[in-house]
């Protein structure tokens, strides 16, 4: 085949005949490029700590703010992707490192993102003195911390479960480690990675307000973006502005859902080994457009040509993904000793870390306060447990009802996905107003905020679980006349149990993290505070009280980990053992 | 004299069990593959034949012995040796052409040539027109054709086939076999030698110049049968049938089980005997069929396999189980129902269970052992781990689980003991 500028010559005559899809695609590509360049210039503007960045509640500015926020989110998503690929590859290819890397991830995941933000912000500002870039980086980093971990877990899980026969085939045909990584391991991981990216994106929105309106040492910095807009609207009690923000978010989420995630999901179906029975094929108009547009096909050919060229210079990157051979070649005794040495070193390091935290915290905080923080954690734990229970009582019947009606389920699923992506903190003003207006108990009525965004995972999974109940089983029930309580207890609840647990785990984790945002709600000068560890951390962050932030985070991590180990893991095992269809 | 493609001298392979006692899978294998021959490896499932194939492929390193490909030692997959997998092992996200090109891509062959050679291989194997299809769009037979094209495109000297036809239906398998043998005989592929692992005796006799029969525990070469029949071979021909008979005889009279022929020595099997994983319902059906016409209590094993439409890997464990329990007696490729076997088959359900329980206690030490332990314990209960630990002294963790599962199934049928799946507890209460 002849080629010209990397594009197969056969494509040339076709390329000159421009079709409608080509115009639309070109507009989108150039538009995205222009937006990138334009914001890039703005970000580089000089900035000294103390000089306020002006944010206005003018609705005309919202598109710009939305664009900036979205770019931040995607920058964080790209960073998360890169981080996840490297981290998961290391954890799998170096089993010895994986032993520590994975638990580490477990902890990183349970640290609330506000914790990361308050600890790292000063460092980022110092890195780029006098520039907005430092704050920008801190915000992106904060969003990153709300997105990365579940993606990393999903990749790690996938890398470990690559089918053995494919691994053997790859070895047999002598693919290089680099080649194997991109041709086997990454494609295999793709479908679940994309699902997790979607979830990460939703999680990111929730914290965007916190990440863009940052308080450093009692000083307020607001980055131009939709998060700051919302923060300002809340501060100035501007209900119209909140309404505009909600409308803008709806549009933004709809756009990237249509332009990015639906196409990605539809595309990733090809990485699944077998189509699962009953699973509907996702379709995406955008993907169809991309696949049909000749211009984009040409670009793809160009990209392939570039990849072909770049294969020569990749020695450094190969080192990242190469399984370590030397380790295996060591004599067994020496190997064991090295392992033990590493264990000891790590343990010492961990001990030193623990000691440092203890010294740091105990210098400032009395033992009585530590006990009080533990108690605060208990309050939040009660709140989370009660909310999950409540949400389950509501959404399980609804989910089952929808799930047993396949056509309805197909129409409802995208809506639920959309709701999950919608940042719940936009509804905070409504809740605060209601509490103040009806003089409700803050401790109780502020709690629903924690689960506003995460309850959808329960609904989503229950729908999926109910629609997966085999038709024969339902026919048997009809045939035997199984109805009412027996039907629920013996048929439906066991059948949806695994899916329900998956949803509830996600919802619970999200609620813990959300507690920091949700236990303190503001509307102008009105601040409602519930008793809980989330409020404690939020308060310490505002005061710039680092020892107390550290204490709060440690205790929160403790609770999350306990919750996971004692409750969810057991339910998970139970689900995997007993209630599944083979 | 034809030159050697591959030589194996004293190849041994053992796997580590959790308590660091190695379990020998391959014991002192000596084998010589010459140019121009097709060799078939036959044996029960789990006899190590697939491990041997992987050793030869360079995928699994042996613990001892020398492995030479054209005089050069093999330590990892080398150029010139290609493999076709039982499960096809296609990359679902690559098209037919993409899958076929993969091996060439790894060799660093430029794009244009890659495409040309892949297209040629795809045409050769009869996949023309499907170049752009994804594996999930194809039927099993077509998928395995992709597997063959992917192997052949690298122009291998030696083709290793790991039960390549066993995931296909009978008709598809025979078509594909026919196509392969045609390519081979007409020298349309540059391949110099083929080694096929199989559990289908007729398939091996149809294809091979030489059949090597494996015995298990540990895997050893039990015997070798050369085949000089001209191709294409007719499965109905008396000479063909005779070779099939010969292979079955060799398979069912492995040396370490000679003691089982003599009733007086039946107790010779120990606690750690790897019970064949056979379902009671199926061997019950088998013994009933054996008693009925036309067999009337005695049958030629290949004929039986054919009639029951059972592969060797399915039939042999059933025969072994029946033999073990003293319900049948096997000699020279024939199987005969014993007196107690007849009584067992002709009894009603309750009586059947009684006979079965009696034979189980008498002939299977593991069953007797479990019953004794449960009888002695005050609560008449014991966790399964207790027995698993004991079995793991003799075999791998995985095998121990399989053996225990088999004995639990048999014990439940005989109502010797019960088992609770969720708690994993064995008890005297019937489950």
C-alpha cells in the first residue's frame, strides 16, 4: 500500500470529499484545541498570595467558568490515568513492592480529599511563587485525589486476572514486555477502567467546590471556575446564581457524557471477551460519527504511523513494565533474606511514620480530645449506617420494580448514571433553607446531604441485579405461585444480593468521604454544623490547624478501614460464595 | 537419516506444594522428534502431557534434563516453534488479521510485509473474507482456524498443538483435521514437524506417525505405537480399529495399576490415591448399559467409547472408578461387569446405596478413614480442612480439593456421611 504523509493513499480521494460528519468533527477538534490554548494563557497570569482573584456572579461568565472547571477535571483525569497505569503495573510486576503498594492504596483511598488539599496547598504555591499556576496545580491535585484510587484498583484487578491462555500466547509469540502491556494487559483492563473513569468523574464534581475555593491559613483563594461560582453564590445568598450554576452543570455533564463516556463505553465493548447474555449493546451517536468520519480515520492512520515510529525510542518506558527477571534468578536463600530485610525496613519506616504523627499530634492535642474525635467518628459512622439502611429501604424496591421491566430499565439506566454524576452539593442551599425555615434538627436533617450523591449506586446496581435474574427462575415462581413475602425473601433478595452489596459498598465509601463537605452546610452567614468527624476536619482545615487535621484524617481512615474489613468484606465474601448464578 | 528437530533427555518437572514438598509431574522423559513426522501424546487428563508440551514450548522451565531444539538449548519461547491452544487464546480486541499479525509484529517485521504475509496465511487456512471480523463474531471452528493461521504465519519449524480440536464439535473438528493434514501432506506449509497433545484416541490414530502413551503420577512414557497406515486414514478400516484397540489396551493397563487386576490386592491403594473424578450418575448409567444388549456384561472399550459418544478423558475416570469399587474388571482393552457390579446395577435405590456404601468402605481407604474419624469424634463432626491437610501430604492443594470433593460425593450417595457446603463441615447427619 502506498502512503503519503503517513496516511494510506487509498484514503486521499475520499478525504477530499467532505461530508457533514467531517465538518462537525473538525469543529469539535479545533474548538477543543482553541479552548486549551486560551485557558493556557490565562493560567500563566501573575499572582501573589493575598491578591484576590475576582469572581463574579454574572451568568454570562458561566460558560467560561464551566470550561475552566471541565479542563481542570480532565487534567486531573489524565493525571489519574497516568498514575494508575504506572502504579498498577508496578504493583503487579513487582510482587514484593505490590505487597506494600496495594495496602498503601487502600489507605490513600480512605483519606478525605480535603485532607490532601490542606496539606499540599502551601507546597504547590511555593513551587510557583507569584503565579496562579501553584493554586491551579493544588486544585487539580485535589481533584486527582478524588479520582485516581478506584481507577488504580480497577487496573490492578484487571492486570492480575488476565486470562492465562492469552498470557501464554503472548509469550509464545514473543511479544516484548512493552508490546504485551499495550496489546494484552491494557486492552483487557479497558472496560472496567472506563466504568471507573466515569465514576471518578462524578466523584470529582462533588469536590470541585472544595477544590476551587481554597482556604489557606485563613485566607480565601478562589480559582475562576464553576466551583468558586457556587461557593460565592452560597456566600452571597444568591438563589438565582445557584439556579444558573445547576443549569450549567446539567449542560456540561450532558455534553461530556455524550461526547466522551458513552462513546468510550460503546467502544470498550470490543475489549470484552464475550458479549454477556442479555446485556444490551450500548450505542453512541458520537462514536458512530467518529468511526464514519473520513477525516478522523485519516488522523487515526497518522497516529498509527507515529506509534510505529516511536517504537524505536522506548527503552526507558519498557523498564517500567518489564517483569523483573533478576529477582527470580537470585538463589532462594538470598531471595528470602532480601525479602525479610525489605519487610524489616518497611516496618521500621512505618513505625517511624507512626511515631512522627503521634509526636506531631500529641504536642498540640490532649488525649481527651483524641477520645472525643473517636467519639465524633462514631457519630458519623452511625449516620452513614443509618443512611445506607434508609437508602436501601427506598431504592431496593424501586430498583427491583424497574429491573424486572427490561424496557423501562434500559431507559432509566442512563438517567440514573446521570444523577450519580450530578454534584449533590448544589442542593445544599435548598437543604439549609429548609432546615432554617422549618426549624428542623440539624443533627438529623443535614445527614441526607452525605448520601445525596452516592445513593444512586445502590439503585443502579439493584436495577442491574434484578434484570439479571434468569427468566426461567421468574417463570418457575409464577408457575408455583410464589408471591409476596416468600417471593422477596426466597427469590429476589438473594438474587440481587451481590449487586446490592457492590452498590452499597460504593455508596458507603462515598458517604464517608462526603461527610466532610456535608456535615457543615452554609448559606450566607448561616452555618449549620452537625456533630461528626467530617465537621471536625472541615473546621480544622478552615482554621489551618494541621495537627488536628492530621488527627481527624487518621481517625476517619481508621473508621473507613474498619467498616470495610468488618462489614463490607464479609458481605462481599458471602455474596461471592452463596448468592450467585453459575 | 532424518535430522532431529527436538530432543528431550531426562526431562523432569515438579511443582511446589505449600509445605515445600515437590510433586513430580514429569519423570525422566526422553523423547526425540524428527523432521517430517507427526507425533501424538496421549494420556489421561492430568497426566502431565500438557505440561510437557509447555516445557517444549519454553513456557515452563523443567527442573532437570536437557531440552534441545535443533541442537540449541531452549530456555524461553524461541523463534521457529509455534503453538495452537485448546482455548484458541485469541485476543478478543484484535480482528482476525490483527491476531494473525501479532506474532510478526513482535518479530519487528515492517507493516506492509506483515499485512501481506498475514493475508496469505488467512487465505491458506480458509478464512479469506473474514480478515476484518472480531473473534466473537466467529464460530468455534473459525476461531481455531485463526489460531492455526496465527501459528503458521510465523513459518514455524515445529508446530505444538495443545488439544486443538477438543473444544470443537465432532464435525467441525474432523473438517479442520482434514484441512491440516492436507496442508501438511501437500507441503504447503513449511512446518517440519508437528506434536499434538490429545485425549481422543481416534484423532491421534488418524493424524500421527507415532503415538506416545503417557501414564500419570508422575507422568512417564508408558509406550510408543508407530503407525504406518497411508493417509487419508479410514476410521472404519480393520487395521485402523486394531491400532485403536492397541492404544486403549495400553491406556487402561498402566503398570502401576497392575495390582488392581487381582482382587486379593485391591486394598493396596492408599489414603493418598487420586480418586478419579467421576460422577455416580454417569458410571451408574455406564454399568447399566454394559449389562444390557449388545454387551451383556462385557465390552470392548473403544466400541463402548464410540457407542456412548464419550471421549477418552471422560470414559477412563468412570472405568477406573468402577474398577476401584470392584464393580467391573478390565483386561486387554475389554471391560467386564463383576458379580457385585451386577447386583449393584440391578438393585432398587435403597439396596443400591447399601451395596455402594459397603464397597466404598471396603475399597476406598479415604472414605473408610473419614467415616472412622467421624465415628470417633464426640460431636461426629469434622471440618473438611482436617482431611485436606492430610491429603496435601500426598498431592497438590488443588488435587486434594478435587479428591475430597469426589469422596464427599460418593460418601453422600452411600449415605456414609453428610456435608454442609457453607460451613465446610463433614458430619454423620445425612445432608
